[in-house]
C-alpha cells in the first residue's frame, strides 16, 4: 500500500468569526450526575441500565429550519433494516457511489455540502438517516446497530467507491467494514472530526454523569455484550481501521474541536501509512463541513 503521509493546515478563521461554543445543557440535565452518584452506590445495576438508556438515546432529532435546492433535488428511497425503516437520499447518476454517514444527533442531509462537487465530478451520492436519527425509525441506537445500518445501505446501493463520515459516523462505518463485513472494499475513506477511541468516549460519559465504580463495571459489561464480546480496544477506530480494506484515508479535524479532541486525529494519522490529514483552525466540530476549502479538498481527495 502506497504511503501518503501528507498534512495540510488551512488558514485560521478571521478574528470577526466567532469560535464554536460548547453546548450548554438544560438545568434538569445538570441534576443527572447527582442522581447517578447517589443511585449508583446503592443500586449499581439499575444505575448502569439507566445510564445505558441515556447513552443510546439521541436527545433530539436534527431538523432543517429551511429547505434548499440540494435537499429538494434528492431522490428518496428506503432501506429495511431489521424492523427499522431507514430513510435515504440520492443525487447524481454516476457509475461510482459515494456514501455520506452523519454523526450523533445529526442526519444524512446535514452532509449535503459535499453533494454538488461530487455530482459534478461524476459520482452518485447517497446519504442515510441512521437509526433513531432524522426520519428513520427507532428511538435508541448504539455503535453496532448504527454500523449494521451502514452495512445494510451499502448492500442496497451496491459497490461503494468512497465513504465520507462525520464524528460518530466514522466510528460506525469503520466498525461496519472491520467487524460486520470485512469483504467490502473501498477506495477512499474520509474521517471528519472522528473519535479514535471508543474506550475514551465511554469513560468520558461515565465521568460526566458521575457513575460510581461498581455501576461502571456493569455498564462496561453491557457495552461488551452489545459488540459480541469485543474489547474496547478492538472496537476503537484506531485499531479497527487495520481490518478495513481501504486504499486511502483522509483525516479532517479542527485544532479547537470542543467535541472530539484533536489528538484523536493525530493518533489515527500517525498510525496509518496510507493516511493524509487536513487540519483546520477555528472551524469547530460542525462548521468545518460547511467551509468551501474543506469541501473542495474532500471532494478532490475522493475524486482523484
């Protein structure tokens, strides 16, 4: 496999551009750590189940305030995944397909900024609303279920040339390609603001809700059962990527990402010879997908 190992750093935003702010939680959610800290000491199993319930339930379903030409031009179709109906979107009619996989509490059309450039380059573009997201069915979801939805859509649309992912979508896509169907081969994989470690995501969540030690162990065991006994190290994108058949990987990350630390991108880039990296400064976790320079470079990477 040819080594790429290229890093490009985009200029920082101008001073008049406000930096991304970390999400503020409603007051009642701030009481959750106190509740878990109290309940978890006496009833660790109940606390762990409640923690898993919250962990797998998106707080909101992303909606568009306004429609636009790209949304209106999408051809809609559905994929049956178990008992869940996945809502999907399609643009272009090229022979090669690029799949867009969104992150947690987002939706497929949130990544539509990449559509015009890819269609112009001759690609067919497909996006999906993951389980419990957008207009798809379900109220809860997790890493393996979301990954199964990715695999189901790939099976429906046929061979996929490239996958562009954001945040949780990168973790689920990698899990799908590494653990659910290792026979799938893709040319290009784009990881935008993607966490490298499942273990860290889980640990940060347990720290956030102040889950006591005994309840934490129950929670970890529940997580392991959901991934068929795989260890956290095996489900980490950083390690799972070793089992994915992909020719080139582009890691896109902002130095000041408040949702997924920049060291996730550095770890992925340093470990894989077939990875290149695009670094932004001040675009945050979400705005970078809307910036023309990022869109242009991602499309160019996929198309060349």
